[in-house]
C-alpha cells in the first residue's frame, strides 16, 4: 500500500458563501466514504494562511509572505494500492470541493 497527499490551492476554491454548507457536506461525504473504505489516514482544511517558518538554526519568521504564489487550503492523506486509485479519490474530492486537487506520493518510511 502507498500513501498519497491530496491537496488543493486555497486560491482555487472560490465558492459563494451561500453554497459553502453544501460544499462542506459534499467534502465530508467523501471523507466518510474514504473512512468506510479503509483508505483514510488524516486530513483537514487549514484555518489560517498565516505561516511561521522555522529555519535550520531554529529562528522563526512569521508570515504570510507575499511572494508565495500557492498556499495549501486543505489536504487529505490516504493509503491505497496504486496511484490510479489515489487519482480516483482525488477526482471525488475535486467534485465535492469544486476545485482541482494535487496528488503526490508520500515516500515510504521503513521505520513506521
């Protein structure tokens, strides 16, 4: 089994306020389906686009940073047998959230 990160750019999710409850419910329905299928690991939307950057020396710089072009708005981590299956779940999330989803394979950790 492989794990995948499915995420979307916050700027692509443009939904009228009156449609947000329906979109949220559609997204929750996909999450419930993924849990029932046993592929769901973790996920959620990000409450704030303010980031803190911790450097290698431990210093912290607070953001957001205007040069950032893409900001993650939410993500899901799933565990499935293939990339094709991950892409199928991403398609369900894209339809529910009304925005494109990015799919990336998470590197295998031999210690987990």
